[in-house]
C-alpha cells in the first residue's frame, strides 16, 4: 500500500487537484490538463521537475519569462498546503493511494500508450501492480437484459481462466457484470472510475477483493468528485490503454459513452484490437463497419490467447506518443 506522497505528487496535486475534503472546500482555479502539459514541458526543457516548485528555487521558476502560467495563480495553488494535508489524511483513512505521472510506480502502459494524455495524477485503492498486467477490457451499456448480462459474466470468467486482468469502468450493467464474473472465478479486475472513488472503496462487494489483491479501483479525478458526463467519457481511453484487447458487449448506435469510447479507439487512438459480441444489434454492426472484429467466443485459455494474438495486427500506435516521450522524458 502506498501511503507517502512523493514531492512531485504533492506539487502536481497542489497545481491540478481540487482537493475536495468537505462540502465547504474552497474552490480553486486548478490547472486544466492542457495548461499542466505546457507547464510540464517548460519544466523538462529547463531540467526541472514539479517538486522544484516546493523548494527555495521556486521563485526563480515562477518569475521565469518562459513559464506559461500566471505566477500569481501558481502561487495561490501552491499555498494550499494545509488543504492538501487534510485531503491526504482523508484519503489515507480510506486506504486510497496517489501516484503522479512523475512517480516510478505510475502505470507504464498509460505513459507508453497515451503519452501527454496520461493523467498527471491517479488515485486508487488496491494492488496497483495489476495496472500493468495483461488485460481484456470489457465494456457495454448500463441497461441490458439478463441474457446480455450473463454473457458479460461469462466473458469475465474466461478472462480469469486465461489469467488476464478484466478491465472495465465499474458502471452498472455490463461493466459490473464482467468484473464480478472475473472476481468470482478467482481472477483479477481493474475498475477505472469516473466518480465517487471514495465511496466505491468502502462498498462491501469490493472490500474483500481489494484486500486480497484481486481488485484495484482507480480514477484520474478527485476521490470525492461526483458524476460528470465529460469525466465519464474521458476515462474511456484509460480503459482501453490498460488492456491488450477490448470486447464491446453492447452499445447504442451513434450515442452513449460505450459507443464514443469504441469509435475513438477504432478511428483515432488504435491502441488495441476491438471486438464485438456476435449479435445483429445495430450498434455492434456499426462498430464492425468501423473496423471492429467479431469476438470468437473462446471457451479455453488457449482459445482466449489465440484470439488476442490474432487481433493485434489491427492496433497501431497513435501519432504523437513518441514525440511526447522524447519531449517530456522521465519528468512526465
């Protein structure tokens, strides 16, 4: 369990996190992802890292003419040390850990696949080593019938039998069914949440699996953050990036988070092969037209491994990732 924040993590939290610790938590104009990206690039060009904002040399950084963010705004954010200490205590009481993109334990898959779009901060609970393990993403709609839900459970069971980690979004419907199928079969699961992480880690159905190292729950958003459509859509790329292939069990046609995430993967990111459940449903057929493949429904570990191996010629690196690696380097 990670309990101590690195200096880099502290600085990035101060600059980018709302630090929600109660209803009366003060609002702060935290850096948006693009703003932090520009700041991180500035730091790297100058051989610095976020932690340098917490040292005696901070004034030199703040006053640098090339520094891309207003110095007074940065100073206000960096002065939130007491609020950060309250937030850290609040998270630790719930066994929530924090990793910054500059920390060695940050999932390598997110850096390698998303580059500059990898979240600067990840909050989580459970065994973080699962985040770099081989995985299958299983995604789908919230509202499905019992037959489709049972299909997702079986997909989770097969994933567990192949000793792969089941990756999903933790939402009602397909996400939860697939994760539960994997966990009940003795396998592992990663839940990428868009909201309410601190509530999820305390739920009875998660507690035993978190303690046994079978489950890790993560979020790029404050553990107390509520539901937000943009956040829910944005976490889709993390689900795909943490897996070796993806299976779309159900999807509306032309709308919804499942559709948006699959289309983004097929048309732009192209990180992993995308499969769909064999079904004539309009949404699934439309994804096939965009390049998805029909899931061969393997019943054995060998069949599962073959299916994933056969699909990997579909995926290709998204442009801009190598450029990010060279530009940002180990500072991230």
